[in-house]
């Protein structure tokens, strides 16, 4: 699944805020998808440099390598210089960031050198690889990065579960009275959507793993294949958490629209639900809507702490939709 720039930046910001940010990311997508913008925003969050200055020579403790030679390749000398910068002590509250733009243009020697950095990243560092052709990167590099694929036009690929959740919310909004039963119905509806998402991601990654196993079974040692199997398991969980976060954002967008309708603000996140959010704005005052938004934000934060998912949703939905 490909993400919009906005969603990718939001996920990475929250990962940083919850101390769950990985040490290396592969941000991929065609020209115009916003790879550099996502990288600049993330670098700004962890380093403090203004996003507009991240790719300039003025950026402190941000090191960029991109094709500069006549052959339009990234040379090993550039990687050595980048690695030297990463070894330096960072300023208080700042994280060192290495960005490799057009990473698929790494010379083989440069790729091998950077692989060692990926395997043993310097302390307090963040490594970002940008590529329009991630398939050209060595598998050993790809496997050590968290993948962030971006949509071709910078817009998020629509997922059916998002539309289904909006339909569930619209249906609930039409109910004249709310109670425990409705809260449970909504929670069970959302859990069913999450179950479908998890199964789809699991099936896709199992297929990818089986393909790699067949391809590399006789070309590499068993330890590498075991690492790849663990990678796909971790990827399944990572993608599931991302998709789950997207659905929680739908809940927040819905109630934010209720708040806007109640304060006569024209803009809506979910224009298809404009009628329903306007009706709820007549039933609930602004402080009540804000309380429900705050409870959903707490749900999002609690899920980031790995608490039991079903219980977290049940408690939150009783408070948000139960009365």
C-alpha cells in the first residue's frame, strides 16, 4: 500500500513522539511522490533544522549524499564522508541524520560500505534512503530498513476499510439515541475491519517470503533466510499498526468535522459525511465533542504503548459512542 506525504509524515512524527522511531527508513516512490519532503520533515523533527534547509549546506548534523559524478553514481568517497559526520558527537537534543538521495545509484563499493553503517548505526543517528527504484537496491540493504512507499501523485491510495468505517460512522450518527449496544456494534465493526487488514497484510508478506525463500534457498546461508523471515514478520506488524492508525485518524477526522460544524467552520475532512456530522453538532455541545476527541487521542496514544487492543477499543468506544 502506498501512502500520501501527509500520512507518512504523520506516522513518522508519532513514532518519534512515542520513542518508536527506527534507525533506518527506505522512502520510495516515483518522481513527484514527495520523498524529499517526507525526509526533510522527519529530519526537521529529530534534528531541529528547518525543513526547508535540510538539503542545503547550512543544515547542522545532517549529511546528504546524492549522485554527483559524471556517471551519476554515489561514490564510496561520499559514503565515507557521510559516515565520518555520523561519528561526530551531536548537539544536545539533536539527532544526526544521513540522507542518501537516489539510493539506487549507489556504486557497489559504496553500497557495501553503507551496509556496514546500517548493520551498526552510530549512536543517536537516523538513516534515510530515498529511491524511485527500490528494486535496484541490494536485498541486504532493503531488509535493514523500514519501508515507507509513497503514492505516485502524493495522494494516499484509498483503502476499502476506510470507506467502510466512514459508512459505519454515518449509520451510527443517524441513530436517534446512543447506548452501550451501539458502542459495541461500532467496536465490533471496527475490529472486523482490522481483522481483514491483518489477514491481507499477512497473506501478502507470506507470499513475498515464500518467493524469496525459493529464489535464494541455494544462493545464501540459512541464517540470512531466517533474518528475512523475521523481517517479514516484523513488517506485517508494522504495516498493520500503520493501517490501524489510519482508521483511528478517520475517527478523529469524523469528530473534528462535528466540532467544525458546531462552530460554523466550512471545511470538512470527510465531505461525504457532512450531513451526519452536522446532525451530531446539533446534539452535542463543543465541550462534549472535545472530550470525545481527547478520548480518541488517548486511545491512539495507548495503542502506541502496546496495551491489549480489543480492550482499549472497547473502553474508548463506550465513552465516545455509548452515550
